[in-house]
C-alpha cells in the first residue's frame, strides 16, 4: 500500500509540474508574441535600468537622511543596501541550485523570441528580484503611498519586461518578487529585533 501511495504521489507531482510548466509557457507565449521593435527596445531599457536604479535607491535614502540629519533615514539607507545584497545573493544561489533552463533555450526560437543577452539559468529572475528589493526598501523607508505605488509599478514593469524579452517564465518573475520583497521585510524585521535588545 505504501508503495502504491508513493508512486501515486510521484505521478501527481509530475502531472502538477507539467501543468504548471504548460501554464507558464502559455502565459509567456502570449506576452512574448509578435515582434514590436520599438516596444522591445523600451523593454530592454526598463530591464537594464534596474542595476543603476538599485544602488541609487540605497544611496538616495542614505543621502536624504544625511542632509536632513535624520538618523532613521540614514539607517534605512544601510538597510536598503543590505536588502539588495541579500536579495541578489539569494537569487544567485537559487539560480545554481534550481538550474532551470531559460525559455528561449528550452523551446525553439520560433516559439519564444529572445531579445536580450543573459546567463544560462532562469529561476528566479535577478532583475525582478532587484526591482522588488528596491521597491520594498523605498516603501519601508518612507511609508508613503506616493513612494510605494510608483516603486511597485516600476518593479512590476521590470518583471513584465523580462517576460516580454523572452528570458524568463512568469514563475521566474514571481520567484523574483518573493525573494525581493522577502529580503526587505526580513532585513527590516531583523533590525527591529536587534534594536529591541
């Protein structure tokens, strides 16, 4: 009986994985279809804006605190930098651990159009992680709707751009969102716990 349950569990897991992969691919194909050179050029710009934006967020928060003599904001600048470093380290580790092939490598070029030069591993999306880590750091630093909403809209747009360029599945983007937001929340929570002692 135990053998039967074990086999049934393995078959069910394989079926669910295949279904998830099918949904992932279907969504990606809808986002990635039709060549639109002007739009795709914009998506590349959005995508690659993340790496200059990310340090600018940490430095910007710290500088705002420094020039206004606000020690809390200066500390938030440090926490922002820690958030981003932690998020990117986690993403890099997961990429090698999960070892998921990029969609354009998994499927022929006539299915998924590749519009960016990237490394071999797909899960999670590093650009999306960086964008959501930055958005979370800004949101936790300022706690104002007019900072939070644009920050997360930008981060969401980065995630969309990675799918539009054909370099990530939707689940890669979702993974990047979770890692980016989680890194920010964890950093702020740990700081709160340390400061209580």
